[in-house]
């Protein structure tokens, strides 16, 4: 009972960090006398980088033993494990592309708007260091670790773990969409959270199918963030 309570507290704290750290970060800076509006764009990017370093370190600290232990297990057979992660990434990318296609058709038929999951080709697009560090490295690391390990510490059932990880992703994403009050459309929110359920349920399935090693899921999502656009450009 005590272990479950500790695991729940860890998960809740990490989810709070994911949801509110960036939202209130600049308010905090203003309180200590840093006026972001007067800073250059590059300085603001550095401040955001610092925030995500702190967030990543906080999540790493909470789940350090699992992350380190899984890494040592992963690198024992790093070559076949990396090849396996590449296969997961390829299938994952095609699946998400197909999902985006279906969701766009569904959104059009329901007369609502589907944002979808953007595919950024970092090799041909002008992307800054803030985008690369935040969107390709830190955000995937933080969310994947919390949604998979955090939930997994609370449930032992594989099926429940997969579903609950996806539902947690839906909850966080949905609350963010409601907070932004985009379009004020319930269908809009429902359609745009579905891909996040699929992503994190899929990553959790990969985790459970590979001896509960988080690095298979981390490798898959980072490869997806880096190279998905290259595959999508070939099949569209």
C-alpha cells in the first residue's frame, strides 16, 4: 500500500510538471524581475531550454533507477536492440500516418478541425535549437517516461497498463486543449486527443513486449520525431 501511494505521488507530481511548468515559468521569471518581453528571441529560447533541462532532470531523478537499469540492459545487446527499435519506429510511423489520414477524413465529415501530428523534416526545414532540443529530445523523454513507467508502477496488468497510459496522455492533452479554448468544439477536442492515445498506448505495448525496457519506447519515439517526415514524404 505504501509503495503504491509513493508511486501515485511520483506520477501526479510529474504530470503536474508536464502540464504547468511551461505555463507558469514566465510568470515566475516576472516575479523575480526578468521581463521576457524585453529579451531577445535567442535569450528566450535559452530560458526555455533551461526549463526543459530542469524538467528532464526532475523526471530522471524520480525514475532514475528504472531508466539507468533499463539502459544497461538495452546496451548489453545494443545492435539487435537498436535494429528492433528501428523496426518499431518504421511500423509506428506508418501507423500514425494512416491514423492522421483517417482522422482528417473523419474531421471533414463531422465539419470540425483536425490539427493532426506534424511531421517536421529537420534535414530540409529551418528549425532552431529550441525546437530540436525541446520537441525531439526532451518532450519525448519526459512524457514517455512518465506515461509508461509512472503508470506501470501502479498497475501490473499489461492490458490495463496500455489503456491507462493512453488515457493519461488523452487527459493531459485534452486539458491543454480545453485551457487554450480552441474552437470551443467538443468534437475538435475528442478528435485531436485520439492520436495521443494511440501513440502512448503503442509505446507502452512496445515497452511491455520487450521485457519492460523503457529504452525501446524512447528510441522508437525519438526516431519517430527525427525521421518520420522522411518516410511520410516517400509514401505520400
